[in-house]
C-alpha cells in the first residue's frame, strides 16, 4: 500500500491491471527468493522481507479473491476465449482459490495444485467453502480492494499484513474505504522497517 492509502493506481484496465504507478508498489517483492520460488523461478534475494513472505505463506490452505483480482474483462465470461488469470498455466497459489463473482463458471484446474472455484452467492459462502478446503490451515484474503473491504466490514479478518511502500500515488483504489467500525478491533502487533518497504501486522483483539 502507498503512503497515501492506495493499493492500485488510477486508470486500471486489462492491459494495466495495477493502474498508473501501481506496479511501483510491488518492486520490493519481485527480487525476493520466496516470491520467485512461488512463481517457479530460481534464485532471489534473502533478507527480512523474504522471511516475512515465507512466514506469511507458510500455513495457507486456501485463498479468496475477487473477480477483479482474478482479472479478465468485466461481465460474463467469454466462452470462446476463457480467461485463466494473470498467472499463466502454473499460478503461485498451489492450493484451492475461491473467486467471488456475479457470473457462474466451472472450476478451473491449473498446474501445480491450483484450482480456481467461482462463487456467485457472496462472501459468506466463499469463506465457508475456503475453510473446508483449507482443512484446518489458514485462509488467505488476496484482494483486490473491494473484496477486502467486504470481509473487513463483516469482521471476518483476524490478521492483516500491510506492506507500506514509501511512494505517493495521489489517486487510485483505496483499501480502507467503507469498512465501517470493524477496524477498531485491529491492533498493531509488529513493525519491520526495511529500506524500500515497512511491514506492518495487525491482529484482531480477542
């Protein structure tokens, strides 16, 4: 997230999914060994940021995301040229992923253990399905902003890791719009400052 609260820049599109300047939010993670390994790439840097990403991904059994993060043109799916996500044939999840969408679609099985399931009846059924699929492990909420806002507003987020990048985008998509009072139970439990990013962890007060 940028210092002024945006997780994507303005003018997002299929050709530029992160919007103008949005790619700059991710420059810190791209060289890390943990990120490269998840994307089937060798090598990479090992530092405190890498350790945090390894820890963040260690116990995930399922992921939830919105249609916007999965991508493709808005509206019904194109049956002649079905969108398979931004990640080509071997996505970096390697577990079941539940995509919340208004448009029905058969499950999409990819290489490496990732299967995308498309849930059309809202965030609660998606969470229930993800919990069953995770089999006792954590359920990750990948984004984008709109689906994150819905789960935050419903009080379903127990832990939140923010990676604050020292840039200003000025416009774009904010993470914390319309989440109501459900952020009041979240407390800062860890701060790890790096040169190009500050890692913040918030936990929900029991």
